[in-house]
C-alpha cells in the first residue's frame, strides 16, 4: 500500500525513460476513495490559470497509468 504522503516530491518517469516532473499535488476521487491524478504543479496554480482545463491536461498524469511506485513513479507512456 502506498501512502498519499509518500507520493509528494517523487519524480514521474515513463516506461520509455522520459522524465515528466515531480508530484506537486494529487486529485482524489472521493466517490471511489482512490487517487485520480498526479499533478506536476500545485492545484492552486491550475485554478488561477486562464484555461484551467487545458492546464490540467498538460500538468497531470492519470493514476491509472502508474505501473510502479518506489524511489520514482513509473507510468505507462499511453495517455
């Protein structure tokens, strides 16, 4: 089991080796009780953006893409 607090600050890397960035924040799905997205920026920065939806797409990684969490977070390359 991964603790939510363990995700913050971890590097996100794709299975092909591309570095996407660090986990700055997370979005939770309260209906399912699971993590929905890892954010590469603070949520406050996204809510202040002019085009919030586009910034969210650009700065988030769907948690369903996560393949492994250890020193880094490995995600599949497909969106």
